[in-house]
C-alpha cells in the first residue's frame, strides 16, 4: 500500500481533526464522496483528509491536474479503495499495477476491440437492447413513471453482457433480475464495502466476515464465467470480446490471456462499464428534463436525422452526427463525473507545483467534482450549458480541465463504447418519448462504486408520427 506521507508535509484540511479518527466525522458514510467534496470548499487547490489510518490528498484545480496528467512524470496509482477490487478483478485492466505483465498484454490485445470503428460491431446489439427497453416502457406506461437509474442500469448491464460474451439475460422480459446479475451486484457491493472497512482498526477481521457472508455470490459469478470461458475455448469465433480474448494472440510474442485473466477482464468490463454509463445517461436525462430549450434542441437534431417514425433507430454512421446530444452528454459528465476521481503518483521523486515533494509511493487523487468546476476555467460552473462543448469553446480551455475518462495510458479503454451507447440511447429516447420529470424532484445522488441519481423518475408519453415533423 502506498505510504503517502508526502515528505511529512501537511495540507489544509477541514476543521475539527480528532485524535485517532482524524477527519472521519466530516465524512458522511451514506454519501462519502459528496461530503468530502463539500468539506473541501475554501481549502484551496490541494487538501487532505485523514480518515482513521488512511490519508488522502486531493487536487481540485485544472492546473495541478494538468501537471499530474503529464505521463512522463506521473502514472496511475491504486489507492486502497481501488486495490480492494483486486479480490475479484485481480490483474484485470482496471486494477492491474502499471508494471504487471498482464496489463500490457491485455491492453495491446484489447485496444483494437475498443476503437471507434470497432463500435460498428457492437452497434446492432446496442440498438436491439435499447429497443427492448423502449418496448418494455411502452408496456409499462399505464403503471406510472419509470425509475430512470434502475432502468438505465439494466440497459447498460444487458448491453455489456451481450457485447462482451453474447449472453442475453432478458432484463426487460422478466420482473426479477437474472440470478447472475443479482449475484454480480451483491458481489460488487461487497467489494466496495470491503474497501471501506479495511481502513478501520480491526478492519481485516470485518473484511473477512464480509468475505464469508458473500463468498457464495462471488463463487457463483466466477463459476458461471469460468464455465462460459471453458465452453467457448477451442472455437475460433471472434464476434465478441470473449472471442477476441480467447482467440487473438499477441502479434509479436504469440502470447494469450489465461482463462483466469479473461475472467478478471470480463468482470472488469461489467464493473467499469455498466454503472458509469448508466449514471451518465441518467444525469443527462435529468438535465434534459429540467432544461426545455436543451431538450428541444436535442430533439430537433434527432428528428432531422431520423425523420418522422418515432421508433426509427440510427445507422452506425448516424450516431456521430448527433452533435448536440453528444454535448449534452459531455456537459452532464462535467457536472456529475460518474467516476468521481482517479489517482496519480510520480514515476520518480519530483516536485508538484515546484513545491510539494512527491515520492513514488505518494499519490494524489484528482477530484473531478472540483476540477470540472474550477472557477479559473469554468464560468458559472453550476449552470448546465451543453454549448460549453462547442469545438470553438473547447479550444479556449486548457486541455486537462475536463477528464471524465481519466488520463494517459491508463485512461478508460471503454470511452468510445460508453459514448456510442449513451448518445444512441439519449437520441432515440427523446425521439420516441415525451419526457416529464416530477417538478418537485430535487436531484439526490447516491454513491455506489459510481455516482447515480436516486429516486429520479420520468413520466413518458410516446410521441406519435404526426408529432414528429417530417423532414
Ligand atoms: Mn471506464 C478506466 C471512467 C465506461 C472500462 N474509466 C476508467 C477510468 C475512468 C473511467 C476515469 C480511469 C480510472 C483510473 O485512472 O484509475 N468509464 C469511465 C466513465 C464511463 C466509463 C465515466 C462511462 C461514462 N469503462 C467504461 C466502459 C468500459 C470501461 C463502457 C468497458 C466496456 N474503464 C474501463 C477499463 C478501464 C477504465 C477496462 C481501465 C483501463 C486501464 O487501466 O487499462
């Protein structure tokens, strides 16, 4: 574990630090990330929190973030909460240490499967899954408003299981989640709680208890994936991510991923890819439902490209043309980055901001909630304004002031996947339905592994052909 002592330096911290527990009382356990961010107001661009035995140093300015993103000097670090996920994601892409050989190998084998053009092969699956959700909503309309975060999470999970290993869990055909999905969610939640618990005195024992209680969920998930991997071994199809991982050897070394590592990668895609994208979709829908002029612009754009059939779905090439919808997504991820931060440490001892000595076992957490609202860069940072992402406006900003997908070599490999899916779903949703939020709803954000709107409902009304202007 990183020592993180920063050469003995102390940074500003919220008041009332106590012996032993440190700043624990400033952290609201039901919304730790939001409460830590609120407590940092007024502390400047770099601050710290001491939570029991764990010390966290955060940066919140675009300038310090730009420096930490310099790949020659800094690289990804794994703070304890991320390292805790290694129990089930092992040396998969997200949780691998920079120097673990499986990171390099998996990265090189999988990058081609995540390029923009590779999205062409996932596009039909994304279209089909979104259509199933919309058909399900059509059948649900009489039952009142829909729970947006819940249904978006089902959607992104279903898209991923189909794209990653061609498994259809029928999320929109039955009321109960498939046992695999339920077990996955429980195993994930346990992993997250273990990450928190380990920092407590005696936390090792608590983590062990959690392990004992939830091991069967993890075993079920692992067994199912191992069976699936075994069943596909020997066939040479490469039509999904599993097929690529089983059948593509490294062009120079001939190396392949081991079956266990393939299981880690699949779990990683499911974990890293489903709640993150569903949160982004849900926040975007929240802001669209609150900003009628933005909704009208988004809809005009989509109507212009898809025409007057409300159930029309786009071709692959059309998705990139939903420019305004894309800006809505970008702006939503600015205000609510669903992955709230990432950690960076120096490759060799160095001075951050010419001032703070960092050694290789120190790390700083880039607090995206702060960086994306840095007043040096963003005017009226709390206002929702997708036009901030017009190309001419993007050019005016320093390059590292917006980092929802992380930085450098270890940045998000699924970025294009998430963007293609989210733009496709947002565009087709506003084309097919009128959306109406409860005017009394105030955005509440729940924190799981990622950030999601909580209790956010939309009343949907199908648009009719005549309501959609002909083009
Ligand atoms: Mn994703 C890494 C954000 C969607 C798979 N992702 C990261 C990081 C951020 C991130 C930030 C860097 C973390 C770090 O430095 O520690 N990811 C997102 C967001 C979305 C998202 C905001 C959606 C919106 N991610 C996806 C999807 C997938 C995916 C979809 C897979 C299908 N992400 C990954 C993987 C990594 C990652 C794998 C780790 C990459 C690496 O380290 O090599």
